[in-house]
C-alpha cells in the first residue's frame, strides 16, 4: 500500500505542477489578448477619425463644386 500511496502522491504533485504551468500560460495568453484588443481598438479609433475627416473634406469639396456650378450657370444665363 505504501508504494501505491507514493505513486499517487507523485501523480498528484505532477498534476499540480502541470496545472500551475497551464494556469500561467492561460494568464499570459489573456494578457496578450487584452493587449491585442487595446491595439485593435486604438487602430479603429484612428481609422474612424480619418474617415470622419475625409467625410468633412468631401463635403467641403462638394460645397465648392456646387458654388462653381452655380456661378457657371449664372455666367451661362447672362451670356444668352
């Protein structure tokens, strides 16, 4: 019976050791995922800012084109 208890204790110790390693690896992967999530969120925020700025610039260009077309129409109607 003593041999069986010794083998069980060795098995229990090895199991605890392996679980500790697994928990450490899981924690590290969780940290890496949190860092990745943060970096992805920052990139999406920057991209969103760039898209918003592009929309503003396009709206300004569209407004200037409308003004130019209006001016051209006035010139064309005065010339006829």
